[in-house]
């Protein structure tokens, strides 16, 4: 790797997506499990309050990643967002409704009112959890891009059996991640149900992820580019995913959560490693692919961005780490619940 500013920003964007999927992943999982694990309104409020202080901060990772792509690799941003436009609009609408639901749900003490917003939280979590898997699988496989760096396909070019399996895989791993987090952050029957759910989800997640990995060998060049020995990240990701089942059975849920974080993080690292130096492969011809060089901003822009990132990123990371520390205790039925 010729490590220049272009490579640096490729790595930084990968780190932002790692942070987003690890943190927002359990947010999505908790939202998906809300109508199934909360038997009454008080339990559903406990579930929502486990992520209440964090969900909006976790989404900042996605916004920052999008902003970094726009500034560092504007052609990548333009081509990807135009090609994935309909899917991104659907995802954005789901996230907006989800955010409103968190804030509005407890404003009126009406069962019907709260049921509507519970449904909004569920679908607002379910849709992005699926679409992110679909999006990453299309980026890994490649999309129709011509010689002028224009997306020439349609929405239906992004929907295939392979991408749908990827969407199901991301849905299952995020839901499993959320169940483990919910077990750690809640008490009483909610915590017990979350552990039981994690036990049930692990094997289906393993099966679908294994299918996705095998299919990726046939449908993408990610693994062939990495070579016969794909390196440490994908191997550790698989081992971490397998170890989750053991930790759950042994009721070592803290270790299970760490394992799920590692599995998600290193899966994203594997995708970005297989892409480099490309950012958006072309399915029409390899020479039409967008790379960190033909899609990048000027060196001056990358230099200014690097200086700003060095100054501000540690502050943001420190603040978010502090917020998790402040709100670290379990949420119980008897607690004062804001959401």
C-alpha cells in the first residue's frame, strides 16, 4: 500500500463505517426486538431507554462517514448516491420516522398512540438493518458504471438473490448484537428474554452468514484479491462469530458482546481491504471502477481535512466514550424512564 493522503482518507472512512455498524448495529437490533421482548408498556420503555441516550450519537458516525466521502472522494459520493438514490431515500425516511418515534412515543399516555410509535421504531430499525447489507454487498460485487463514472443501471440492478442474502445476514447479526446488548443493559424479565433470544438467533445467523461468505467467493473478487490466505481480519471475524454461541451458553454476555463487536468490525474491515484501492467497482469493466485516485478531491482539500480531523476526532471520541460511561448502569422497571 502506497500510504498517501488518499489512502489515509480511505482508511478513515473505513474506521467511521466500523464505528457506525458496531454502535448503530445494536441500536437497530434493540429497535427490532422492541415489540417482541416488551410485554407491556413499562417493559417497552425499559427497552427504549437502554439506547435512549446513545441512538442519535451513534447515527453521527454515518453522517460523518457520508460527509467524509463527499469531501474526500466527491466522485464516489456522486456516483454512489445517484445509483443508490431510491434505496437511500427509503432508508432516510425510515431513520427520520424512527428518530421522531423515540421523541414522541412517551408524550401522550395513550396505548394506541404508543403502539403506533413502537411500530415506527420497529420498521425504522428493520429497514436500515436490511438495506445496509444490500448496499455493502452491491459495493463489494460492483455496480454498472461506465467510462464517464456514471451509474447506468436501475434500482432493480441492486436487488438480487445475493444482495438479499446479504440483507438477511446484516439483519440477523444486528438483531443478535442488539439482543446481547439488551441483556447487558436491562434487568429482570427483559434481560432474561433477551438472553433467550440471543441463543435462538445465533445459529440462524451463522448459517446465513456462512451462505453469504460462500456466495461472496462466487459473486465478488473480494477474497480472490486478498489471496488464498485472506489475512487476520476475516479469520478473526469468523472465529469471533462462532465464539458468540459459546459465550452465550456460558452466560458470559460481556464477552459475547465483545465478540459480536469484533465480528462486525472486522467484517467491515475485510470488505474495505478487498476493495482497496477501489471505492466503487464497475461491473461493466474493471477500468471503469472508481478508485481513491480518480474519485478524490484535490491534495490541498485532503490536507486541510486531515488537519481538522486530527484536531476534532479525539474530542468527539472522548465525548462519546464519556457518555457511554455516564449511562453505563442497567435499566430497571423501577427506574425513572425518560423515553
